C-alpha cells in the first residue's frame, strides 16, 4: 500500500488563471490514496466483484422496462446571463450546472444518447437532457468523478471543447485521467488525488474519497482514481458525491469540511444488492450520506436517465419521497425534475 508522509507540498501550475496548491492535512489520518499492485483500492473494502459475478448477475437479471420522466421548463437565457444568483440545474444522471459567485461549473457532463463506448448499442438515455450543450452558459470549470461511460462521455467533452474553442474550461479529474482528457482535446487539465485542493480565483476545488471503482477498457480496471468533489466559496460549500457505495468516507469528509450547504447524492442503480452494494448506495444509504455530511440541502441524482440496473426506474424517487417524509427530511433531501433549476 502506498502512503505519503504528511509533508507540505505546493505545486504552481501556470494556466493563466489557476494556481494549484496541494494540501496534506497534518495531524490527521487522511490518506491521499491506496495503491496495491498498480491498482487503486478503496479505504474500507479491499476487493470488488469479478467477471464471474458480473456474468451471474446478467444471466439472472430481470431488468424492468425503461421509463422516461417529464422535463422541467427552464430558462437558458437566464442561466447564460446569471452572474449573481447561486443556482443548481439538474441536466440528468450525474450532470449538474452549478452557478456560484459568477462562475459556471459542470459536473460529469453527459449529453449523449448512450452511456457506452459504442454509438449503436449500450444503455440508452430514456429522458432527454434537461439542458442542451448549446443552452449552457460559458463553462469555467468541469469536475469529473471517474471514468465510467455514464459519467465520462467523450462526445460531450468534445462538444464542450468545440463550443469553447478559444476559451476551454479547466477540467478537474482524478489521478491518472489526464491522458484520457487530452485524447478528447482538452488542454487545461488538473489531476487530483484524494484530499487535494486547488484554488481557482475565489473558489477552492477539493477532491475527496468515495467508495467506487474505475474501468474504461478490458485492461485498465482501477488503473485510474475515482473521487467526489467539494467546491467552496466564501461562506458556502457544495459536495458533488459522484458515484459511490456507502462507507465511512462521508463521516471523514464531514469531519474535515464541516456541514455542507448543498450536496448532490446518487439514489439509483442499486439492485441486485449482492452485486451493487459496494459501488452504489441505495436510497436508505443515500439518506445516511446526507446525514453524515450534515447537508442543509441535498439533491438526488443518478436516477431516471439510464436503465442501468434491476430496480424499476421510478422506485428510487418513490422510496426517497416515502423515507424522507417518514424521517421528516422532506425539505432537506429532494428530487427535482430533469432540467429544473433551484436557487440556493
């Protein structure tokens, strides 16, 4: 297992706008990452399901019929011109547009028809994107949680780059993903290990550990890191969880950063539990994440866009409404429509 000592390091990267600084937190037990035999592993589980398990699931799977969900009416002109309001718009799946202090931030951008390396097969989008790429404001920053095809879509990245050819966003990615983004045409790329922080003007971008895995080809399993992202401005911080199973990582995140003002937490793609539990939280676990990070407001994601697993596509939202009402969290942890904008 690879461990770095708790030594202060400062890296200056010249991008015209960005100073990257790495923070290793003294007197704490926060590990940058775990590496065994050349692959990354999680903090609280040391293994993952193998191809035999995957094949067993696929043979036994009785996947429900796909469903689509209504789109919210939004106002692209307002979003393009907005420089003062804090807003969060759910595009779909794990894609959000966060507007904060005049900056436009996109998470795991996915606007394509399929979550697949192939254009003609693979999981197909059942609900259209709540915003189209041409409706977006100029994007300053993009954060990527990991390299799975439903979170890192090459066509969406290429389209963003083409749209902002002379003013590319800065892409924040987990360790070892820089080359992949370069292959898509990205020029401004910052790699992060867990617990690393970068300063962009008045924002601080921090990567945090979550419990997941990575794979994009037959031979690269867990060769790149995965993470969540904390985005901080003055008196405000937002957690984009990305993709995760439930773990003690979230209590560590809260211990380091304190309560979150806003969070995006996945609630779908959790059945069958024997296969999905380590990598995808269910609704009860998503609510526990909300509690662990002491979030003032959480928005559900990772549901209603792609039929990836065995639960009905409307089950996560039904369970969230039922359980949050029972726990008196109805106003704290909510689901919004695809394309819906909330003011923070």
